[in-house]
C-alpha cells in the first residue's frame, strides 16, 4: 500500500516525482504529497489523487534537485491533507515518506510526547520521523546514524525515505517488508516502490533488501545493513518496456490488460511448452523436481484473485499429479497453528509479490521446514526473493487494481506445473500429456475468440448495470471462476456479488432468487454439465435471470437462459482460462456504465502490503 518515489541528482526533481507518483497511483490514491529540499525543506500535500496535488503546487516554488513524493492508501487516520505524507518532525527540519505500518507507534508516541514532540496527524509515520529527530537530539549524531538507531526501535514494516534540512545533499532510505528499488543514472538516483517511475530514466536498478539502509550522498550510493555492515550493491538490468506501463489507446488499464491475455498467456508458456519437441520445462522446479515427486501434500497460500488461481491449481494438481492439495487464505493460515512438515511443499501465489499476509505465511511455513515455491509476476519482488524456488508468470505489469491477466497467467503456470509433476509421478500418461500440451498451446487463440464477444457482453451489461446483487455459479474447475467473476464485479462496480458452487445454491442462496436476481452460470461442456443444467432449471423455476456461459454449439441451455455467451470448447482442465474472459468483460462494462473508476476502485489498492 502507498507508493513512494524520490529523486536526487541535477534535474528538476518535482516533475520527475509527480510523474512517478502518477505511475504509482495504483498503489493508493486517497492523498498525495511531495517534499522538496533546496535550502528550505518544503512539504506540500493534498487529499485526493495526484492531480489535486499538481493543481495545489502549480503556484508554489518547486525548484529543487532533491525531493520525494508519496501516494497514500490510508491505514492510520482518515484520508485528509494532514494525514497525507510527507510528514515533518516537530522542528520541521526532517521529513519522511513511508510505506508500511509501525506496530508499536502508540507506545513510541507517548514517549515522544513526554519529550515535547508535537503531533498533527493520526499517522504512525509522524511518530517515525519524530523518533529520528529525538534520537538525533539525544545522541548528537548524523541523520544516517539516527535513522539506523530508529530502525532498531520500530516494530513493523516500512520502506522510507528521509530528508533533512541540516544535511542538504543527501537522501536516506531503508526497507523492511515493503518494496524499494533504486535506479542508478549518470550522477542521479531514483527511488521508488517499484520500477515503473524509474524505467524511462535508467534500466540499472538495485533492489534494496530488508534491514538495509541506503544513503545517497555526493553522487554516491552506500548500502549498509542495520548493523552498519557495508554491502556491495547488486545492480540488475530492468527488462520492463515503457509501453507496457501505458494505456496504449485503451480507455482503461483494465481493458488493455484483459485484451493482453492471449499474449500474456503465451508469454507465460514461452520456453516452457515446447510442442514440437514434446517437452515441458520449468527452470524453477528443476532442482526441486524430486521434492515435488515425493511431496506428501501441497499447501497453496495466496489472497484474493491469486487465491482463486490457487483453487484452480487444487483441481489441477489433484487431477493430474494425484497429490493432496490444501488451498489457504494466507491471512488465516499465518495465524493458525498449521501442521506442516519437511515433506510439504508450499506454493505461494502473488501477482505483486508484496502481499504482506502471503509473505508472512511463507515465513511461517519456512520456519517449519517446508519447501517454498513462489509464483509471482513482479520480478525481484519480496515474495520472489523469499521463496526457495519459483516461476514467474510473465504477464507484464498489471496496473488496473482488478487483477485479470495475472489470474490467467497464474493458472497457465500452475497448469504447466501440474502437468510436469503429474508426468514425473507417472499419474499423467504420455498420450494425455501430449493431448493437453496441444490444447494448452491453442488457448491463446481461444482466449482471442472469447475476447471477440466484447460487444455482445457490453450489450448484456447495459441490461444489468442497475442490478444490486449478482449470483455466480460454477462447478468443478468453473467454481473458482465463479468466485473470480463475483470478486471482479464487486471490486469495480460496487454491486454485491457472490460466487457459489452451483450445487451448494440449494443450501441457502436459492432463497435470494427472484425475478430481479441476475445469476451468471458457467455451464461449459464438462463432467458436471448435466448437473449444472439441473441447477439452471432450479434458478429458472424461481424466475432468476440467467446469463449462461456455455460451450459453442450448446443447444440445450439457450432454451433455458435469458442470455447465452458462447465460449470455444477446450479441455475441462483448461476451461478456467477461457470461461473467465466473459466474466472479466461483464464486470468491466457494468462498472464503466455505472460511472465507476475502473482502474482505481474506491478503498482498494493494487498491492496489500499491510495485514
Ligand atoms: O499481488 P497479489 O496477487 O498477492 O494480490 C492479492 C490480492 O490482493 C489481489 O488479487 C486482489 O484481490 C485483487 N484486487 C483482485 O482483483
């Protein structure tokens, strides 16, 4: 949550920071602020989006070559000008931006108040900057030393940048649990929560590790541990393309990302599915293959959409590899006392690779000796680095808050994983493997065909845009798709929606059905088709308005459903990759027709780096 960006060099800092904040706005958008250091240390901040901040500073003196900015997703204190970052210390000599949460802020605040510090906001961050000031005063030390000592006192997660009026040619940053990347240019440095604000200036980056402090002073970067041990910065080349983080002619990032899926699925298979040679490769599992073969159980931990991808994987791994699988909400798992052994494999799935609960679940499983396999989209992210092994999804940057292409990329990678492990374990025969490989390689084309339904789905959306509730039903592989369809609708259109296993409907939700209830049923031709047809009859008998997702050529369901959306046929195990497409488009169009902010829905942020 929250995006941070900073610059130190020879250019005007303000335009670089504002542009960077716009790129990071997906991480939080309830307020934004900037601090500029040029003799004076000026802080400007405003409730609302980055554009409100831009208007606010238009008439101000923003001339500076050092500065930092923040876009906020509120944790402590409501979104308003005062709670926005940056925060000054009491003397206004030091300012800070912070992404994360300081858990012991209340005790620290009481102590600091006793020392005479005055607080204006309700944030934990203002406590952090006053702590630094107090330590500096008590120890008569440099800012760097004061930051280092302060980091020993705070409990929680942070990526911070600190500026001081008294030490004007330096910028200090540190991280624990929240991401921080440093871009290295010629005589200039860029800091940000992810690489998107950096890419147009340099492709040389350093990912700061937990418990490291970066000091940029006189054109030099010095990285040390909290214990003051100097580190050699590991400079990596970014592979990000600038085009991939722009809208490219689409009205919204979400729509662009939905339409990118034939490519992102293909990219996630590239080099892994070699049809002609009849090979499947996944570099990430090579040295862990035997572990997978002998695994007594696989536990999948994730949140939100990634958890839905995990549910699809449960079906895949049990079907194809015959390994028992448990799928856990990371937020629940981390606070249980789960039974985990060294023969367990834990698969952590995360688009951002920064989700706090997923990271904590990994740490717990690690401490019990399990092997951790990560499936992440963001290269170099905290989860990617915390796992023993893993595979990237190669979906490209996903900027719309509602996850779309990340889901299908995750399912693609999980399918490949299940196929590889199933084949190695001898539970997936050679002919069946071959058949699935062919079918998987056809998926991008089938997704393309499903995307061609866009106009038809827009027309259906027009009819249902004012609904107040939606029910989504599916069975087997399509059950997680029903959950995902409901989540997409809720988060961007604010319509209440529930996903349910179709057969469970009669145990409760059927009571909700009347002539006003839209019921989306995913009823593609698979092993539970006949059963789902019966469920459709049950809805119809209660006058529910049925929107059915069917397989092309189905002649039975069109006689029962009010609307039918036909998707191309594919193997049952691969159907989620196709059947989810109309549900993404349905939620997108309904949200647009209701005038909602599709890319930045209220109360949400793209990566949830707080628990
Ligand atoms: O980055 P992650 O995949 O770990 O994020 C998990 C969830 O926060 C995320 O999927 C969220 O549910 C999305 N907004 C769904 O569209």
